[in-house]
């Protein structure tokens, strides 16, 4: 056994995670529930580990902790020079929701509730709907469980790590204690135990102080001793490991029987690595202690012979209950013992077991709750809620079907507050019923939606559209936080608005299932299939890329293992324009897909592609041929490619992948066709998901630890505002409302004032003239308002004007014209670039549109 104290340091072993698979395109929007739960986290695992088979979860957690320290050091300098000042604004949504692992009512204050999010921290609120975050300074924002100290509930103990353990387990950093009701926290140990699943206080022997138990699943990616059950007789000052079921099995649930003073522990054999997902086995057992948790014995299996999966525990005056998940991840049965676990009986008659109660992925739930006001009132938590009011003989749904979204799918916790009243935690937020499930109300407006991608609507300024995990594509803004619309189902990803056609927009769901709509603004969206021409057997990434070419917005590009182009979108069909751009080798062939695409702002023939296995390609002839562009790259997952909108010959690339990226740069810049140069400067090592250039020297990155910016071309990086350590997958610049938007994977959509990042606009004398270096090209006046005048040389073939974000606002052929007058009254105020295509190459000039 392991003896621990707060200063003990456990050497963490390397961990491995299951890699995800890309999938052929499916005609139906909705995948099976089991399918949906596995795949997003498998995608994350591959992104962080490729091309290696192993992913070091311990090292990942350590690096994120170091990033958190680095951010605090920058903020604590006092001068503010190392943090870009400004306030992040919540844009929403608060009505879409996100996953919560637990919900608890304060023992002495019934109106006060605590809710633990899977990625967005701990929240404190009330039945009135007012909530506040309590763990903004934590380096680990995945919440596992919460317990109140008996007799003094302002002493709160909080476990970190995600106990549901999907393919991409979010590792915690131990147990925290608050002495003031959650106002402040201190870490009290077990910070090397990975996922802490359960906390339980039991009375001490001989009127001693209460004893605290912590069930730990550890690092589920690798067998080791750092899991099991830990006991503290001094409220977390010292810890002793009292039970290790197996080096691949931890403790996922705990129960105290006040009638017999026995303690029960449910062991779960759970392994998640690159070659297997183990959710059942011989070490899924129930253990019992009758001496205050000092010694433990394993009990007979409630089901008899054979092996089963995850086990959930409950207690009532009628005995101890165990919900058991079968090898098929469906409900095996609910069992009861009245003799301390020596014998068990099945509660549910064989012909009355609720059909598909756990949706085929019972390892994700395994919870049973008994109404303390009625021992015959039993509820099973799964995709839906199943309830029995006659002790388990008959079962009915306790609420609407999950697909109505009246109560979100996937239930993780339930607490009874009265005979007919309970509160519920789901994958889509918190709910409350006061009539035993006949009606439900949304209990919270907590912004913990998990977004993959976000964009802004150029035709409806200030409105944003984003794609969310498990919650589809949704639209709204800060003026109505609770009024975001559900635009498209499935898991939401990239959304695109055509820059000049307000009726045309694109969106999609997992594995490149693209759709388009051509409805007038304000009308109900009518989605049409946008995959015609893509081979069904192609390997398509979970978060497949989709872009319009900045130099031709009527031309769309997407990717599988190869690149596709549609020249007259959306009415044409997709045409493959490349061979397989991945390494196309085993292991992991099905994981190797195109992950990023970009088009040049200055040349419609220039396109780049990046892959999940670390390759980058460039085409300078409209996709007819492709050349590798990999010198200087570490050969890991390419998360983003962007062409520099301020330099025609420059481009950016970001890379993720922990094992090799520890000593390799992860933000790069290169001349087109040249070698990549690192520009990460002094940014701490952690995954970078996207880069956006705000001007010639100010660049912003979205990372797994927040948003950072450089003001000097990558030499130094600073935190943008003060965000908790949360993953941010996408950033974009809304140049109409002057906001930087951030699609977070923990705290919904946020925005930041661009004027906090950018220097004050340069003052240009009225009627000033801008030139293109060569004296034969002129633009005036500068600033301009209703018209922009151009004086051109004879060699100019065509021109286009692009705004700050790269959106084309005007383009035309010039053919022998020596001067032009371009109407510009409808353009928004701000910076623009005039790009001239000449016989000797492109020429560009910055101009300013005045108010």
C-alpha cells in the first residue's frame, strides 16, 4: 500500500490512449448514441499523440499546470505589461448547456446548489438560476465529485478529473478543500492520482473525527498502483492507500450503510489505450470494510458467475443495491443484498428489464438513485431516466425522450430534495422536477457549451454561429444569452457565411457531413446535402475542414485523405484534385486524413493542406499539382494552416502532439514553398489549435490553455485578458463590431475588444494619397468614405479589395483601364487591402475607410 502526505510526490508512468478512426461519410445525420460518445474523445486522443501510439497523460497534465503557473506569474508582475488588458465578454449561449458530472444541495441551505462540469469547473447557484464559478484559478477544470464535512458544510472537499473516462480522459490534479463555502481553495493531495471519482465521509470510530475516503481511477491509460481507495483520518492532511483492486482497476463508487456501519466500494476495471478499450473484466467487483475502512474484503458477485462492467451503488432501508453493467454495456440488472453482501437477488424481473436502458454504453453512466422519502422509488440513470415506484418490478420513463431536448440526453447524477422533487445533471445541463418527472424545468444558465468552431455573420453584425459538441450548430450573441437558436443537429463544427450572398450559408456535423441553406435572413433554415461527389469510402476526419477560397468565395474546398474542390458552389459537385496526401500507412491508416485547408488571399491558384499525421502540402496551380512543404515540421497533427493576409508570400501553421512536441516548436511561419521557422517564442509548451493574424506583427493563437497573442511577430507571447485554463479551439476577428471571438471547449463563446490588441488607427491627413511603391499605382483619398479612387498602370489585369479578415468586398477585371472609381459607401469602417494582379505579380496597398 502507498502512504501519502501533501508533500509526497509520485512518479507518474507514461500513459496511452485509444486513437480515433476517421469514418466514411454517412447519409444520416444522427449516429448511434454509443457511436457519438466514443468518437469525439478518440479524435482528441489522436490529435494529441499522433504519430505516436502512446499519449503521456501525466505529462500533458503537468504541462497544463505549468502553463497555468506561467499565466499567473505574468499577471502577478503588477505592471500588466505581460498580460494584454481587456475584458472577455460572454456571447453565449446559456440555454444550450454542457455536461455536468454531479450536482449537490447544500445540507444547511436548501436553496444553494453546487454543480461540477466535465471541463468548465465548479459552479455555485440556487433554484433562482443565479450561478457563479468557484474554481477559476484551477489548472484542472474537470470536476469529479464534491463532499461536505459532516456538521460544517462550509468545509467543502472537491475531487478533480473526469470520472466518466471517455477515450480522452481529462486528468485532474488531486483534491481541494475550501473552509469558506467555496470562496477559496487549497490542494490537499492525491495530485498524482489522475481521476478522482468519488468522495465519501463516514463517522470515525469511538467518536473520532469523520474519516474521508477518495476513490481514484488513476490514469486509465496504463496499469500502475496509483489508483484505488485512499483514506484520510485528518481531513486530507495525510492519506493512506487502503485498497488496490488491481493495477488496471480503480474505485468508481462508494457507499456507507449507517445501519451496519459497513463501507462498500465498487471497483471498475477500466483501460483506455492505443490498442484497446476495456470497460469490463474480472476485477469489476464490490469490496466491503467493517472496520472503518482499514481492511477490505471482496464480496461474492451479485450476478454469480462470469465477468461484468461498471457498478453503481445505492442504499435504502430495504438494503444495499448494486446496478451492474453487462459485457454488452447494457443493463445486466439491479441487485439487492440484505445480509451485507453475502447473498444478492436480482431486483428487476427478467422480462421487465428496461430495453436499451443504458444505450449500449453503460460504462458512461452506471448510476442508480433511491428516493430517501420512498424506498420503492428507484431511478436508473442512462440516456433517458428509467423509474420504478414499486421497488423495481415495473419501469417507465421519468420524463420525455432524450431526442426532444426538453431534458438533455445522458444523465450523470440525480439528487432527491423531496418526495416528488429532484435535481438532475446531464450532458446538456441541469434540470429540476417538482412532480416526479411529469414536467421539468431548466435549472441553470451556466455557459459551459463546448465549441469546436466559431464564426461571425457579415450580414447580421454582432451575431455569431458556432459548432458544439453534442449540441449541433447554434447562433446568437450577448444581447440574448439564453436565446441562441439550434440551427443544425448532430455535433456541430465549421459554419460559413458567404461573404456577399446573405442567403447562402454552410454547416455540417461529424465526418464532413456538409449541408447548405439558401433561405432569406429571418426565414427557417432549409438544409440540403452538400457531399455529392465525395467518395463514401474516403477517410474523413471527425472535424473535417471546409473553406471558401478567399480569392473566390464561390469556390469551396474540403478534404478526406485527399483534397476536394467545388468551383460553382453549392450547385456543382465535389471533384477530387489531389491524391492521398497522408502517409497512407499502418498503423493508424484510418486515422490519417486532411485536417486543415487554406487559400491565399492574394492568388486564387494557391491552396495549402495539412494532415492529421503531420504533412503539409502546397498547390500553386489551383490544385492540379501538390508539393510537400514539410521542412522544419515535427511530423505531428496539423491543427491549422493560414495564409498571411498581409504578406502575399507568407503562411502560418500550428501543430499539436505531446510526445514529440515537448522539445519541438508548435507555431510556425514560412515563405510559400520554403522551410518552416518556429515562432512560438517564450510561449510555454502545450497544444496550439489555431492562429489568426490581426495585422503585420500581431498574431493570436487558440490553445488548450486559453488565448495568447504576440505583439512582435512571435518573439514574446502574452495571455489575452484573464481566462481560466480552458481549451480554446477557434478564434476569429469580427472586424465589423471589432471583437475577437473565441470558441472555447469549456465556457461557450467569448469575445474580446480588438482595440485592446491593436494599436490606435494611424492618423492620415484628409485627401492623402497612398501609393503601391511603384509611382504608377495610386489610391486616394486615404482615408476614403463613399468612393475609392485608383490610378493604375497599363500592366494591371485585375484587382480586388479585401477587408481586415480577408473577406473580398470588391473585385473586377481591369483590362486597359487607367483609373477606376469604386463605390464604397456600404463598406464598414476599418482597414482594407487593395490587391492588384500585374504582369510581374501581385501588388498590395493598405487603405482606411473612414466613418
